[in-house]
C-alpha cells in the first residue's frame, strides 16, 4: 500500500516536471504591446479602442498562459515611422515585448515590420493596409489580420461594377496607400470593361476638398471612388454631400471607410455610400454580443481594426498554450494550423505569407429613415469570399515556397 502510494506520487511529480519542462516561456510574463495612434486622425478607429480590445482578449483568456501572467502595454507612434520603429526596438530589446499589435498607417506599419523581422519577434498589424506587407516585404514574424489594399479595392470595385457602376472617377490620397487603392481598383474596373474617366490627387490631410469634388462631379462618372482613408475620406464625403453629388444621381464608393467615419459624418451626409468592410457589429448574434461588451467600455461600436485586435490576440494566446512555448516561429506555425472562425472572421485562415484571409462584405450606408436604432448604419449587399477579395499569394513573397 505504501509502495503503491509512493509510485503514484512519483508519477505525478514526473508528470508535473515534464509539463513544466515542455512549457517554455522566454521570461516570467507574456507581454503584448499595442502600438497605435492615441491622439491623431487614426485614434478613433484604432487608439484606445484597440487597447481595450486587446485587454478584453486577455481578460477573456483568463489573464495568464502556461502559468505566467499576460500584460498589455501601450505606445503612441504619433503616425511617424521613426517614432514607431524606435518604440518597437525599445519594446523588443529592453521591455521584452513578445507581440506588437495594431499600428495604423502603412508607413509606420512597414517600419515596425522591419524591426520585428530584425529582432525576430512577432508583429500582427490590423490597420496597415499595404499589400506589400505580405508581398515583397513578407516576413515569417509578421502577420496582416484585417485587410489589405487589394481586398478593399477589389471587393468594392468588383461588386459596384456588377451593380452597374461602369464609369469611375477617383479622388486619391497622394500617398503610397492611396495610389495602391487606386491601382488595385483600376485593374478590376478595366478587366470588367468599365471606364475610368480620370483622377484627382489631394495631398494627405487636405482640409478643403472643394476643387477635387467638383472635378469628380464634372466628370459625370457614375461612381466617385474614394481612394484613401481618414481624414481625407471624411472631408471628401462631407463636401460631396454639400455639393449635392448624391442627389444628382452619382454615387461614392469608399475604398476605405470605417464605421466611426460614418458616425462622424452622420447618415444624412453619408447615406448611399458604398464600401467594403471586414466586420460589422450588427451582422449576426456573435458580432452583436461582442460589440455590445465593447460598447459598454468605449461608448461606441468597434471598427474592423479594433475587432481584429481582439481576434488575433485570442488566437495568439491559444497558440502559445497549445505550443507550450512563446517561441515566435513555433507560435506562428501553431496559429496557421487551424481555421480561424470567431465573431470577427468567417472562413478565416492564416497563410504562410502572413496574410489572414477571410470573408468580407459590401455594404451601403443607410438613410436616416432606414436606420432604426443607434449605430444601425449599414445594409449588407453582398458577401465576398476571402479568396476572391485577397487573391493568391504574391509571387514576390518567397515564404512557403519549396
């Protein structure tokens, strides 16, 4: 009896030691850094909302993994690549951050990607749209979770052309991101046999959009394509409403617009706008349940970027748990093993090139009369499969090739 008890205790001790040996963390804490814009033009669609989303994921996961606590820290890159890169270096080298998330605007995202690759640490972006992130600059340490320029441009252009939008005029942010949106949308429009009647290219941060909107109106194009993000897209849509473009029968298609942009504009101004999104809070019971929890904390509904932060952090933490380690490449491999199906992603999967492919949707902004309750902003017109929107891996990325 005594011998049997000793044998059992020895077996339990060996099992615990084996478990401890197999569960390997680089230090005594798993640290996630939300690197974002806390006060600038990207702060509303990312900013504190992205921080809150990451914190919600950590809380829902239980606050620890492999017996070690999980911490969330915050940094403000002020939309400047040099500041973003410097913060990323400090976080990886000194603060021992295991994962950086969010990072709005492509210039900063690509700068942080360089640091992550150099330091061999993980970085998941949610608000960097440059397709080169998973193309010629792809890295085994970095992932793009929510969107890229091709997916938004292709999703919007393809579906709008199908609905009779056979002539286009672009108002394009005169930065790399805007040009990428216009380029990708133009390829789809030309392939479909529709016409592009011209383009105006305001500098980023232009406050007076009158001349650019007037050019679009004078073109008589059925669709004015807004190839850019905040703050230009908001100013352009607002100016178009003031000039009566929508009442004149022309439509606007935003290649990037977020639900917080629509909230800022108001339905009276934004009604009729077409856009592609990776997430809508009111799509189904799953999206509503999570979004209402987010709303209780932030007093506004989440953008696709913020919802994506929660999704990726939860997948990352589960991967650490399943891998028994926080070693970056092993965690990334584990994240690619299973389909990604949650309140954010439908038919999602993480490819070898670091792109998380998932379904998108084309939506139209409701009129004030169609909206029945707060944040009831979108009519869902079409679902767009991830493969169709994102397309095949870019040959410029060599990851996963034999």
